[in-house]
C-alpha cells in the first residue's frame, strides 16, 4: 500500500485577489471597522451586505468567531442566567462553550445514526424541561428533517438558533441552513468553508434581535455604519440596556473574505466532488457504514464520516493508528480523551453530566475525516483505498 503524503489540515492558499484586497486595506491603515472616511462603506459592512444577500437573510453581523456569534445570539434572544438551552449531544466544544458564555445550562439531546439531533428525544426533553431555547448544531454538515424540527419548535415555542459552522452553503428543500429559526451562526475560521483565520457571521430576519446583537458585538453606538442592520429607531429601544461585549470583525478579515465568498459555490462543488469520490470508494469496503444523504439535503462535503460497527476501543485506536501509519488522519469520536478537535460530551466537565447512551453508542464506532480542497479527487481515491485496506486488516 502506497502511503499518502497530503496534509489533512492544509487549506488552499489564498489567491492574488485576496492578497490584493488585503494589501489595499493594509495600505489604508483603516483596519478597525468604524475607521472609515465620510461616505466610505467599510469592508466589514460590505461583507455583511454580501453575506446577507448570499444567505437570503435581512440582516447580518460580522464578528470575532463562530462561537462568539452563538454566545451573543443566545444573549440577544433573551437568555437569562441559569436558563436551559437544548443542544445536540454530539457537537464541538465551542457549542456548549457558547451556552456557558451566555450563562445558560446545556440540556443535551441524543443524536441518531445519521449524526443529527434525535427529534423524538428533542420533543421529549423540550416538553419535560420547559426550555425556551434550542441551539441546533448541524454537526459535520448533517441536517435533520428540518420540517419536522420546525413543527417541534413551533409546538414547544422554542427559540431556534442554528450553529451552521459546517453547513455554510447547505440547504434543506432549497432553504438555506441558518434560515430556519431566529438566527444562523457561521464561522470563517480556517477549517470551515471560508478562511479568515478566525471570524464569525450572524444572520437573522428579526430587527430587535439583530439590533441587540450589534450592540453586544461592541458597536460603540456606531450601529448606523453597519452593512445589513435594522433601521436606527430599532436601536433606540435597546441601545442603553444592552452591554458592549467587544467581539467585532476587522476590515482586514472582511476584505479577505469577500473574494472567497464570491467563489463559495465553486468550492462547494469541489468539496462534493471529493466527498463523492471517497464515499463511492468506501461503500465497497466490508464493515464500513456510510451515511445516506437525504434527497432534501444539499450538503457541503468538507468532511466525511463512517462507522465500523462492533469495534472495541482498542481496535478503534489500532485502526486510527494503522491509517495514520499510511498517512491518513482519521478522528475517532469515541475516545475518552479529547484529542485535537474531537472532544465529546463526557469531557465537558463544566456541564452537568448527562446520560446519552445512544449518542455514546453511535460515537463509539464513528470515524471522521476532513477533505481539504488541497487534495485532488485522485488524492481522495488514494486516501479511501488506504481506509479500505486498513478496514480489511481488522479482526
Ligand atoms: C468551529 C465550530 C464552531 C465555532 O467556530 P469558531 O469560529 O471556531 O468559534 C461551532 N460549531 C461547530 C460545530 C464548529 O465546528
């Protein structure tokens, strides 16, 4: 077996249009989003307009990170200290972290074999807890049945905030992920679908919510200089009762995101080409179980997940090591210790520990792999052949 030598954390280099945009803003010296000349629209505002248009949302706020977007979304939606927030039992650490930052108490909901929130458990926990908030994490880009989710949200008067860190550009029945509830939260961190190192985007159609979010982000009362914001009179109602929790995006990051956003659809096509190549190759392997993507879902295949049922923890670790020895970096979410980006709910000790037997069962056999665009489709086939080989060596 020929080892693979690609780097799983290497994103594409940023091209000359991005470098030119960065150079222009650096030469101006006006990096702060409110440091604009009279009549000038700052890059941060321009990005907010462009992203609102892409998303089909009325309002957009550019901010410091995806996790920050979620935390201020919870605050702006009226979360009180100590209040319960329903969220997926399988997600990444910034999600329970955002709930903690906003003073909430996570109530974790089981996931299904398809890696999405278990709607039955959600309904049950919504009813029995009386929670008002659901921070739905579309973890690893998998969307649940969004119509059924919508009816559970309505019946239980839940306020829905979507974590779309892995679903920027995805849709359910033609409706973009992030547009199903009060707000959508996106990340422009290097490993997501746009790359500004760090960064976040928050979208909503609700004027009061967005006015509070903008003040929270640290607008120094310069909210009229935002690109996709509600009218000034909306701010009048809330401007003095909303704290400044500094977490703005700067013009440099906005400037380098704009040309990338213009090419996002093309990136999605390229991710999906790679995803399908791996998916197809792995379907031939014995014991490997892949997720079927529902027809309603338009996904972004920036990562792929599969299961190998009935593996002991030692065998799972050995499988990861065998792949690694051949250059393939897999993440195993069943590990007791958080490694890299793979923490699971047992390692969120600041959260009241909760029994999630189904989630634990699914995670114990779940493997996950990034598909950076620096890999060619041929690379992806090579990687898949190594996984197939390692799977065939098991037992
Ligand atoms: C990365 C990520 C976030 C948060 O993004 P940051 O910009 O890193 O704060 C939220 N949810 C999930 C599932 C993520 O992977």
